[in-house]
C-alpha cells in the first residue's frame, strides 16, 4: 500500500484544523466573557459581605447625570436673601463710616440704606433651666408612715438616686436626636454638654425612654392609634430589615401609609407578622416586594402591588447573566425590565399632570398587552429567563402587578418603606440593636412616633413633649 498523502487529503486536514481553530476561538471568547461576569459577581458578593460604605457603586459613571436640586414645578424655592431670625436678643448699631476704602475720600458720606446682618451664638449659662423642689416629708403620728408632698411636675417615685430627672422638653429633644437625627445614645451626652452645658448620662437617657414608652403610657396609646390608622389606610407599604434582640436574630418591619409609619420588632419573618401589622380587616392594597411570605394562602384576600423597582432589578440581573452566551437570551430580561420602567414613568406622568386619566388608562392597557406577550411565550431555552417568566407570570395571574393602573394614588414601587427603614439600618450599625425585648419595644414605639411626626410635617420634639407631660 502506498503511504503517500494526496493533495486532496492535505486540503481536508487543513479545513478541519481551521474549523477547530474557529471553534476554539469562539469558546475562548465565551469563556472570557463568563470570566468577566463571574469576576464582577464575586466582587459584588465580597462588597456585600464586607458592607462597604458605597454598596451601590456601579463602577461606571453615568453618561449624562441629572443636575442636583429640585426640578421646576416640584416645590417652592426659597428667596435668595437670608431669612430674618425670629428672635432678636440684642441689637447693635454699627458706627457710620467716614472714609471710602476705594478712593481714600475722608468726610461726610451720603447715606443710602441700612443693611442687616445677624450672628447666632450659643450661651451655655442660659441654655438650661434647673428647678429645685423642696418636698416636705411628714411623719404620721398614728402609723409612723412617711408622707411626702405632691407636685404635678414630680413623679411619686422621684426620690433618692432618681431624684434628678429630665424635663419633658429636654427628654423629647434627646429622643429626637437619637431617633430622627441618628445620634448614638452614648454620644448624645457629649453633644448636649457642648451645646448647652447639660450633664446627662447614657443610663439616664435609656431609663427615661423606657418610662416614656412603657405599657399604659400616653405614648403607647398613641402608637396603638397609629397602628389603627395604618390598618384603615387605602394602601400600606411593608418591608423588613435585620435586627437583633439580645443574642437572637430578629427583624424590624415597617408598615407605612401616606402619612403614618409603624415599626414592629419580630423574632420571625413570616406572614403571621404581616397579618398582625395589617389587622384582620385590612381592605387596602399592600405594596411589597416578592418575598415568599406575601404569597401565603392567608394573604390571598389582600390586594397587593408588587414593587416594580424590584422586578426591574431582577430582570436586569437575568439579562446581565445572559450576556456573552450563545443566542440572544439577554434581550428577554431587557424587554421585561423596559415594560416596568415604562410603567413607573407612566405613573409619574399622571401624578405630575403630564398626561390625562384617559391617556393613562389607554397607555396602561398597552403596557399590559406588552407584558402578556412576553409572559405567554413558549418555555424559554434559558433557565434563568424561564424562572423570571414563571415568577412574574404567577404575580400577574394574581393581579399583583398593575394595581396602580386602576388607582393612580397607589405607588408602583416600595420605595417609601425602604426610606423609612434607612434610619433603622443606620441605628443598627451604631447601636448594636436591642439588648432585650423591652428595649426593642421601647425603640419601636418612640421611632414610630418620631417618624410619623416627621411625615406629617410636625415637630417631633413638640409631639414627644405632649406625650411626656
């Protein structure tokens, strides 16, 4: 047999090798894209684990970022001239000048106007008021029982080591610094000493807060009234964040309506806590994310609006995971996310009177048809896309995606609850949560009162003062 290789055989070998090289190059590109994706995912997970100061960094700058400040028509703008202080404690007449610093002229200058300027300064010796009460203590000649005099400003047990207590306004101010401003309790004493020379300890602040929010107190009754108002609201936002009570893992749930927010600390994170916060006769719409507890059969009778921002984030993550892979799987997630982005934009247009109610209803029907066309497709080839489709299809079948199209007053996102929980997350970082159940209950009651006052445009100090007296 001849061992010679013909020219035709050589061309066939070269062709096969060329095809193998092209295949290897394509596989190499796909592996490089997968490597980049996994590297970014690892960096994101490491950032979450280490809790960086900037966890929302996207590592790329926005091409055309929005300018800071309010947009035209979104609110009133303050006048450029400084506002006059409400209280003037001293007036000083500035000497009239007789020399021009520009040309050096010396003599009588022509008067044109009086300008006003102010300087606000702290006066520690006048910043606090300490009232001393001389309480007569009598002895009963019959049973020799000590009888103390009574005064409306004094408590019955205000004696001995606890004879010196905080006044209502000071106590309300301290709690507002902690619950609204976000100062740690251990730092409030130093701040008060710097500003007004007030000497107050961390223990005094904590004990006063416990007495303020104790069972049967006016503040406890006030929070119960806020809870009833939330349960009768037309819509309620709900979200949770992690917390600790002693050594146990816990969660803080925020129930927020348009002008009321109630915080509750729970040792579990189930539908039971949600139903307790909403009440048995809740007839409004629950705005939330897609956590499994909201899909419980016990909440089937509750109307729900799923947060479109969460759905957009889920769709974007699926689309990002499909990039660089064979096919065009990333387009599905992008199209789903765009439908929900258009829904948020449509709601913004109707609330700002950019479009009419008729246009709002018409464009809402178009959005619904676009989404149904994406959800009613045959099973998708990508497992990630199929999971996304089935998850959204389930919520769409339960009528939990377009409640805001029926009533524009219902928000399409759960941003309100997340904003309310932001200060709780800050407190978690600086206070290490609660040592016991009583401390957790105290914090949630005062926090609910302060945040509700802020939402309603009220002064939290004035509200707390009224509940302290």
